[in-house]
C-alpha cells in the first residue's frame, strides 16, 4: 500500500484493495489553505474548535465569572460597562472570523474533491458493471448457441442410432437368411 498517501490512508490497510484511493489521488494538490506545517494544522484545529459545545460552554463560564467578579466587587479590574471584556470579544472575533472562513473554505474544497472522486468512482463502477453485463450477455449467447448445437448433435445421434439399428436389423436378417439351409 505504498502508493496511498498518509493523508488518505486512515482505514486499515488490510481492508482496502491496492488502488482504493485511485480517484482521490488527483486531488492531493488541494492542500490546506493554512498550509501543511505544524502551525497551519493547529490554526485549522483552533478554527474548528470555535464551533464546538466545549468552547461555547467554556466561554460562557469564563464570561459569567468575569462579570460576576466585577459586579459583586471582588475585583475592580473591569467594572461595568466591561470595556476589557468587549475588547477581548472584539479581538477574538477579529481572529476567529477569518480562521473559521478559511476552515470552511478548506472543507468545501475537500468536500468538492471527494464528491468529484466519488462521482468518478461511481462512473467507473457503472462502466465496469456495463462491461460485465455485456460479457454476461455474450456468454449467454454463446451458451445458447452451444445448447442449440448440442440439441442438433443429439438429434443427429438419435437419427444415426435409429439408422444403425435399422441397418443392423437388415444385416441381421440377411445373415440369418444366408445361414439357414435353403429348401431347394
């Protein structure tokens, strides 16, 4: 399975035929919008993390604690109207929006590439199925021709057997006539 890139080889090698990903290989040039280095992979992972329940719940808890600490008066770090909190949200939005859009773009490119590869695979399967049906039809026609020839041969053998039986009876009757003493 050396021909399958690591990027596509996520299923056990024992369960895949040798050329399983042959329709995906032309789309490998669709690398990450972020790139394929460590930072790029982490940036995409971070962008994907923004939409998870863990992030949303975590952010809600942090904001609630921030507001609670400043409203109750335990800290005067960021009193109402919470300007630092607004600044933090603005900063987060400034980074999150482009990262999320880039992650969506990359996912859309991957989805399109997979859809194209799947369409090619379905087309290949349809052509292969049609070829198998054509071969099956040819073999069925050959089988019918052979059965018809067999039937004709069987009929010829029957006719020849009947003819041999008739000739054998004629020869037998002549031999018996020649061996019986004549009454002259």
